[in-house]
C-alpha cells in the first residue's frame, strides 16, 4: 500500500479505516438498515473528499507522479494508483 507523506491524507485515511470498521461491526451484529445506510453515506463522502484532496494538493500530485513513474511500462485503469510493497517516502 502506498504511504503518502501528506498529513491531511493520512488523517482522511484513518477516518476511512475507522468508518469501515464501524460498517463491518454493523454488518456482523445485523445493525439496522438505517444505521448501515448512514455509514455507507459517510464512506462515499470520505472517498469523495480523498479524491478531491488528491486532485488539488500539490504534495499528493507529486506523490502520485512519483508512484506512477515507479511502473513506467504498466498501464492501469484510469484513476488507479499502483500498490507498492514499500514506503517510497523514506
């Protein structure tokens, strides 16, 4: 998994992981449909915020460019970023 140096993106990623944990617990405990719908809405909102952040943050743009340069001959579907086995930031 890519490790970004952007602190804002790290905070959003943590929020997304926590929301996925809440969603998983709701599914396991057979929570109400309304609660599950609220959590799904939150996940969609978080994904949009992350996408918007990555489009406008200069640090994230340069990070995405470096990550895509790590795999020069590989064509990925649009919008996907390669998963690297190590942290390139260090």
